């Protein structure tokens, strides 16, 4: 007698949240999470940029082939 195996394995926290959801609801939630993910990454980068002082611009070092050409 075969035992019933899950066809999809999710992380335990996600399994608790969406384990019994139908496919259409999982897909809608995944789209929402993707949007939230982008918003969190963008907002975190903006906040980090505001916290860190801007580095002073220095002179650019020229590579050796450029020095030879000039």
C-alpha cells in the first residue's frame, strides 16, 4: 500500500499560513508578496542612503594605458 506523499513542500511557517489554500488563492497571495518584497527593498535602500553620509568625491585614478596615451 502506497503512502500519500505531498507533491509540494513549503517552509513550515508558510505551510501553517497557506497549507490549506486553493491554488488561485496561493497565486494571488504570491503576487501580493512579490509587490511587498519590491517595496521593502526599495524603501530599505532609500532609508540606508539617507543614514549614510555621502563619500567625498576624489580624483579618479587613471589606469596605466590611459596615462601612456595622454
